[in-house]
């Protein structure tokens, strides 16, 4: 098959959806499919940072990066006008577009209608209330949903949801049930076949004692302020605990640092920024005692798979697709969003029980290997592609 993937950003730009597109692209190419990616020139959206040096290839994947623009502020929306022109000229068997609410998905739907090219969408859907930004931005998203959501999400031949929860959220757009397929995200299990020594990370940052780890964007919808609020209670029970936050700052770091000062826990909180070195990054998982994801919403929670692959128990909020990823009481613990006390209690329970941590860690790694690897994901995705292409022939 000749497949065109559309996404708002692509590695080296960080992010869950970005890595998702990268990994399915690599796996599809390894199976002999012709594939290319259309994306923007952005490294991050917030702040608006472009990739300084780009090429037509990233780690073997053909990539075309188009110049992007934004109105900024609450009206932030990425415009990629030159992408549409190329889409209308491009000859491909199938378009697979990613992320609802972005220009490339609207452009893909328009191209499908005009050129009758089969199309699949993976929405990576976040409801309007879970978006970053203020009330004005969330209101604008509601207007967008009302005016364009139904037509855009009904344009593809197949809608691929990561979870049953995502399918339920999309019910407001009246997508026919027969159009929806549930295919979870995955993890490159080969990366974690040999887990690096925890000493790599601990020595690099000079950390002793217990580690509670978060990895991901430092964004307003990740609930990290609740983790800061939970920290004093945790430290009072387990005094040698360090809270490590690994990830690209999207406007929250200064606020979190100020909160840590106010709570008198600055010495127990470490911000590493984005870690490019993969061995050091994996060693962070290896070094931690508990992994935490306190988000307001997660469509899936890919970082949970990485932690579980490294045999680490997880504490996460019972939101979005997280309960379908984390097997509660077996691979980790779930708490309600916005409850720092409950978050602290769950983390303390695991920090004080080494045997429970080991049992949950082993169960988590087994769960990932059996259910959430990229070859298993692409097995299902190939069937979807073949299905829509066969329908076109008929």
C-alpha cells in the first residue's frame, strides 16, 4: 500500500501522538508499505518553536514539513495552507490523519471528498473541557465542535479510537457504530528489553532515596499542581523522597516552581527538562520507585506503558482511557482527579510496600508485552487499511 500519514507535529518534536505516528510508520515500512508523512515545521506549539534544521527524512521515514502559522493566544490554531495544495496533488492509496481539531485533519477530509481517496482518522480525542488554555479558548473549541466536528469526524471511512472511553466521547458527533474500530496505542518493547541500570540516572542527577517520577509535557492539563500539593504529605511519611518531572515545558514550569517554594519542597523537586539521551531517559524509569500520571484527562496514557515495561507500579487518575491501560490493583492504583490527598495516600502505600511494587511491576511488564506492542497495533491497523481499500474496489 501507498500510505500518507498526516499529523500536526512529528519527531524530533516531542509528544505522544507524534511518537505514535512515528512508530506505526516505521512498522508499516518494515512490512514493505510505501509511506510518507506530511506535518508542520513545529517542534512545540506552546511555546511556538520551529525545528531549526529539518530534512526530507527522519530515521528512515520520508517527511515533508510545511510552514505553519498561528493567531496565538486563546485563538491559537495552526494554519498550514501549503499542505492542502500538496495534498490535492499527491497520489496515494490511503490517507491516515491524526488528531481531531487540527488543520491537517480538516484538509484530509476535504481532500477525501474531492479526490475520493480512502481515509482513516485517529482522533487522539480530548474533550473541550480538558484542553490547555483559558475559558475563551475552551469556548472557541465548543464552537468548532458544533460547526465542524460532525462533518469532519464523519468524513473518514474508519475512525480508530484508542479506547472504549474515547468511543463514548465521540458519540456526540453521531458517528455510525460500524465506522469505529478500537485499536490501542503501543510501545516499542524492544527499547525496554534490556532495562538500563538505575544508577545511570541516579548518579547523573545525584539522587539518593525514593523517586516518584512523572514524564510528559509540563502542561496545565497534566495535574502536576496536584502532585505538588500531595508532596508534603508524602514527604512527611517517606522523608527521603524526590519528585522528578521529566519533560518539555509548555508554560507550567515557573508556576510549579513557585508552588514548590510556597510548599517548602523545592529541595525535593527536580525538573530535568526534555531528556534526549534514550539510555538516560529509560534509566529514569528504572530508577524510580513509583510512576505517577495525575492528569485531568488522557486519551490513552502512553507513558504508562513505558513505566510498566520497566516493571514500575503506576499511580494515575481515573480519567479517559487510563483505566483501560492500567489494570487497577494489579499493575497500579487509580485515584480521582483533583484529590491531592488520595494521590498522596496511593503513592505512600506503594513507597512503603516494596513487595507490592515488585508484584505490580512484573504484572505491568507482562501486560504491555502481551497487549501493547507496535507490531500488535499495526496488525490491527493493516486490517483496517485493507478493509477501506477493498470497499473502494467494490
